[in-house]
C-alpha cells in the first residue's frame, strides 16, 4: 500500500473531473453491470501515469463521443478492486497504469502499460478518442 499523502493528489486528479473511484470488488462488479460503456483507468504512482495516462485520459473526454461511465481504481491502494478489474481484462496480463473500455460489461478495448510508456498525453487522448468513436 502506498501512503495516502502520496496517492491522494493522484486520485483527486481523476475524481475532481468526475471519475468514480472503485475501491472494492463489489464496486467493480456494479460499475461493469451498468448498461453502455464504462471506462476503467487503473491508476498508478509511476511517471507514465502522471505524464501521459491520467492527463491523456482526462483530455480524451472533451469530445462529443465518450464513455457513459468513467471510473478508476488505484494499483497499490485499492487492491481488491484492481484485482477484480484484472479478472475482467483477461487474457491481458496485469498492467499499471492501464485503460480498459467495457461495453455492456464486456471488454472491448484495452491499453496496456507498454502502449502508454513513451507516448505523449496527446497521443493517448487521440487514441482513446478514436476508440470512443467506434464503441461509444
């Protein structure tokens, strides 16, 4: 577990713009049971989360097409929730940060850490916007 004084600002970067925080397995189950599209950002303390994953995902939500529900779980903080998300993103291996898009509870797109590292926030945002055009 990471200390709250380190992770709270990283969590708030998402929750202040409307991301629902998933803290338990039940939270994940409830989020994925919703009709429509649900984005799940597995948050992390790493630099690629700070530099590209969080800002890129936030920026991707400014267009006309976007997920119906936006959620987040924090690796190293919300272990039960992250594990439940990872069960729902199989066969992809565990990845933090990562971005999953579900439609009616089914995984339709997954962005692994190695697709985030080395890319800019603008590239992440652009990629997600294209994904939203297809699925949302």
